[in-house]
C-alpha cells in the first residue's frame, strides 16, 4: 500500500513543480521569485540580514552559501534580470519546504477571516430582516454579539429561513 504524503510534503512538491515549470524570463515569474526570496529572508535573524550571511543554525532561512545571493535578490531594485531570476529559481527550489510551511501557515490564518465574513453575512441578514418587517428581534441581535464566527453560517441560514415563515410580532408573538 502506498504511503500517503503529508499536506506539507504535498505543498512542497507543488512548489517544486512550479519552480521546474516556470519561465524565469517572464516579469510575473521574476516578481514571484523575488517575493518568495523575501518570504524566506524574513526568517533570517536581524544580524544575519544585516551581514547577508548565516550565523545561527536554526533550521530556517538561508544556508551560509545562499545568504549573500538571497540578499542580492531581496534588495534588487525593480525587476530581476534574466540571469539573476534563473539563479533565484534554482536556489529557491531547495527552500520549497520552508515556502510550503509559510503557505500552510498563511492559509490557516485566513480561516478566521472566513468566519468574520460569515458573521458579517449573518448581521447583514438580520438587519435586512428587521428593516423589511420593522420588527426588532432582541434575542437574535444579542446572539450575534456573543456567537463565534464558526456558527455564523448556520445563523445566517436560520435568519434566511425566518423569511419563509409568516411575520410575527416579536413582542406579542402574533402573526402580522
């Protein structure tokens, strides 16, 4: 039975495949290579960044052979020349696993943003419902203040289903 790759190794392989297939003569690719180099550069210590060398062997950032070249790439003004972009592509392929970790970490940080969108959607749906009917639903309003973003989609759907029911006065519970 074949071994299942971890998400990190899958992402690493995707990044390596991109490095192998990209054309470093294209401006967009050159810019992407420069951004990738800067992402890893951020993991160098400030002392290493200032001296463009690697002194701390902490498993992140560039190795001692690539640090000076990475400094040239990250501090290049404008678009990288073809020769420098080709060298950057070759060098960055070695750092695909670090780039994969950065990408996976960024994706994980985006999840709360999706929850926030759900919360905004639920609040908008409630406000719209209250405006349509001219009725305030205090229970739903206070629930929205307390609810976590993860359950907001369910709440927004529930508010949407409220529209299908006959209108009721929230205070007297009578059909309007």
